[in-house]
């Protein structure tokens, strides 16, 4: 399914939005998009202020729209707002009160629907419970949950009382959880006894116990546990509390705290180029506005839509486009606990059929997995309710795009390929489905208000169809504010690779891209040491540190190689400590070790033992050669800077 670079470069097909789709769309034509784009570009502050006024509830209006002290932005200064209020309370005074807010489908086949009134009630109850557990405005709360409604309830409860949450993906190991809880200095952890994942039970509470063992996260005073799998777990008397025991007595009355627009809403850790994941900081007002409006326009949201994003709430996609964006709009958001698996390859299509899903948003890695599972699964279901398809997480290859359009979308649904990041909070490049003709593999154009470009290392725009670095030139409401407790790292990581140009600071995203002759953006993937495995970000250094923490490993170099389904796969070169010898058992042990240190998503697909690594004379590992070796390609590039040429020969001979 992987297309060659040439086929991507030569991709010329253009798909116009169907006329009757455009006719009923919020943004109906390229002209209308262009007008919005121009209006936003001419006066961004007026553009965002108008939307903030019309789309959101504010307890108190801001007195200044933007304060930009590069690279630090503040939006809607002195405005008072609460995102939990915007996602819940304001809908209760309308007919939406009894509309489904969350439709949840569990992996074993159980299900639950929560109306806005019911969701509001449970959020208020949980907010009161966590207040009783000593959580105050400003205290951080770790959330380590399976995909059950209580994950969203926990996030909204934290937001309601002004306690920033830090959601840790349930697939991360106890070690990874510990590091994140420590960095955030979380006061409370909300978790579940376990979660169902691909016919297995993930022992979440055990992982929390391990993370907190020996008082290794001293800030954590309490753990709130939701019962999901009912397996036996250990409950520590002075620390652990069952949600189902506290909920019945908790008041359903909890006013949303008026938050400053710039108050911290959440921290979400993501991989970067150095070993330690960084805490991406998002604040309240700008994030609420941007996720709201991108959901509304990109998915052409209508009151009757049944919207389903298949991400996990542990990632930014789940934050912005399962919970906050859809609920702020009063939409019906579907949440699914399961994942397509050998035992149930048609499970996604069952969900679409069961709930008449109209908008479906998933990742290219999932699409490629569906292709492998066979067309009979979607073909056996009625998918005629669908009207828009979306994709996110990595560049989508044209073949997968076309399959998605034909087999899932019945050739009638526009595809929105949304390029964005944890750091950007919301969509940056994306088609608006009724307006922008799409090309398979292109995220098309910037969302109105986003000034994006492809530049060289000096910040000069590159020519048509020339590769360069993807940058954003003007601050936007949901941009990350900083790296938690590390302003310096924020500056270095995003703002110093490319110098300011004509007085504009350039946000460097870490992706390579090109713009074609029609101005369409084509994102080519990461240009730094960040890998993209099944749409999940992993730093090469992160995996290397995990490997060298094993006593048998002296040195490790990690690269990725292309994989048909996962997009990329982790490939590790390992030099062993003196007395250890290479064996298949040790390989397996090291893979497991990485799983334990980070999580299963980081487990190397392949480990190769070696005596030496290709290095420059100054001692830098030449990863380019390792990537060539891992994917079985010819070596490309200059070898004259190499310290010891024989290393390459040995590696080539395997
Ligand atoms: C990649 C996920 C191409 C990109 C929302 C980015 C994409 C990283 C796309 C962010 C897309 C995401 N086309 N590449 N439509 N969407 N990416 O922080 O490399 O988990 O920098 O956010 O995913 O990953 P993150």
C-alpha cells in the first residue's frame, strides 16, 4: 500500500465537493473560503474577537485580544471563561438538554448514552468528589483511563473547577506514567481498575500502584478509581477511593469556576527530539475558541450529525476532537472503547451502522489496516449514513486515500485530511469539505486565521514544489503556550531553528512540506528525530534511553523504517556491554524492556546487534546510514566524514 515518492509527487487527481453537499455546507465555495481567509489575514485580532463573541459564553469579556511577546502569546486578556460551562451548561437552556452528548460503545458490546443533562450531572458530581479529595483550582490531576465516558467526565470535571488535567494514554507503561505524574506534580490520579483492549484487559490500576510505589510521586495524595473490568485490584485504604462508592452521595450541583482566559487548561506530554517527553501547555480561552470553530467548519457540523472520532482521549486528537470541540458545539460525539482486531475486523463498521454515524474521523494507519482486513467487512455493512470522512496523524498515501473514499465513503463523502499537532491544539491545514477541492494526500490549505508557509533554514519561502520546512507565521488562539516549567525548551524547540523573518517569528513544526503549483500543501513527514509509529509520536532518543537503561546495553541507536500498516516501525541498533552475548532471547527481552519503560507502541520491530555504529569524526551517529540499512536500501550521502569506514561494511554484511 505504500506509494512511491514519485507517485505522490505526480498525484494530480482533483475531487470537487459534490454540488449538493456544497449547497448545504457552512462554507460553500472556494470564493467563500478565500474571503474568510483574507478577512482573517487582514485583521486576525478582529476575526478572532468576532468569533469569540459569537461562538462562546464568557463570564467577563476580555479587554485585549492578543498580547504577543514572541514566542509567548496570550489571547483574550482578562476574559473570564470556563470550557466545561461552554461544553455543558449553556446547552441545558436549549432543546439540546436532552440531546445525546456522548454515545459510548464498549469493547465487549455494552453501551451507554449520556444526554447533555446527564453528562452535566455526572461532571458536577465528579467535580465535587475531587474537590472533597482536596483538589483545588490550579492543582494538577493525572488521568489514566480506558476509553469510557468517565474519561471525558474526568476531564470536564477538572476543567470545571480549574484543576489542569494531564491525561496519560492508557497504553503507556507505569514508568512512563510515573515520569509524567512527577513532572506535572499531580495531586490526584483518576484511573480505572482496568480497560478492555483488543480482547485483553489492561491492568491500569496496577500500573498506577507501580508508578506510585515507594512514594516516588510524593505529590499524589489520592487515587480515584472507576470500576470497569471488575477484576481484583489492590485498594490502599488511605489513598484509593472507588468512584461508584462516592458518586451516589455527591451533589450534582457545582458551579463552573470562572477561569482566566490564560489559566492552564491542561498539560499533555508528547515526544520530542530529546529523551524526556515535554509537557505541552494549553490554556483556556483560545483553546476553547479554536477547537470549537475548527470542529464546526472542518466537519461542517450540523445539529443532527452523529460525529465519531476514533482516537483515544490520551492523545491531543481525543482532547480536541472527541471531547472539547464537539461538546462545545453541542454535537453528539461517539466514543468507542474497542479497536479493530482479528477477532472483530468489522467492529468499526458495526458502530457506524448501529448509530448512523455521519462524520467519521480516523488515522491512515487504521485505514491501511482495514485494507488488509478485506473489503468484505465494510461492504457487508450499511455505511450510507456517512457524509464526511476525516484523517489525521501522518501523511496519507494516495492509494489509501482513494480506498477510503471509494470503499468507506461510497465515492460521495468529501475527505478532510487534517494536519496539526499536539502543540497546535487544533487543525492547521485542512480542507473545508463544501469549499475546497481535494487532492489525495494533500491537507490542502490553511484554516482561516492560519498563515502557513514552506521555507528554507533562513526563513525564505521556497519555490513551487520545492521541499522545505513547514512554519506558521502568526500566533493563533490554541497555540501551545510553553513547555511546562521549561520556557527555554519551548523557545529552543520551536522558535530558534529558523530565525525570525521580516519581523515575523516563525513557528517551526518539525515537518517537511512542499506547496504545489496550485498552492496546495503536501506534508512530507518529520524532519527531526521524531518517528511516527501508527500515527503516534515517538522520539528516537526516548527509545534509545529506554534501551540503554537495560544492563546488557552499552549503546543504542534507533531509527525507523517504513512499514506497510504502521507507517513507520522502530528499528534499533544495539551495542552490548562486554560480557553479554547476542541471542534471540536477549532481543526479545530488550523489546519487552522498551515496552515496560515506555509502552507497547514503542517496542522495536527489529533489533540488530552490532559492534560499532557509523559515526562522524566528531562522534555523531550518522542516522541517515542507519535508516538506509534498516530499510535495506543503498547508502545515500557522503561517507567522507565517517570516522571508520569498516563499520559500514560490517553493518552491510549483517
Ligand atoms: C504528523 C496529532 C501529515 C506530523 C494531531 C505532525 C500529519 C505530527 C498529519 C503531530 C497529516 C499529523 N498529514 N502528517 N494530516 N497529521 N501529522 O502531536 O508529523 O500526535 O508533526 O498530533 O503528526 O503528531 P501529534
